[in-house]
C-alpha cells in the first residue's frame, strides 16, 4: 500500500523537476539569452583548436592495477 504512494511521489517530483527545468532554462521565464559562446559554432571550433594545440606535459605513464588498486610507474627497458 505504501509503495504506490512512494512511487507516485517520486514520479511526481521528477515531473515537477522536468517542467521547472524546461521553463527556467529553455523558455527563459526569468529573461536572458543564450550566450554567443555557446550558440556560435565557429567560436566553439576555434576554442577547441586552441585547447588541442596546448602542449601536454605530465609525468611518466602509469598503469592501474585493478586488483590491488595501486599505481605502478611503467619504465622502458633502457631506464631500468
């Protein structure tokens, strides 16, 4: 008996959350517009190119051992 009330309450809360999100973000009931940095595809492509051009610096490669959850540094044969 209580399960139907719980399921109905959860479903109702999801419906209210969905409608609220739709009104606030898509219908923009509080005003505002979508920023041009989000809606402009050319801007997005140029930003992506910039991020891909950054040099990637990091430490040595690491292999995860899923059994013991320890990290081991991988060394090539010439370093050991």
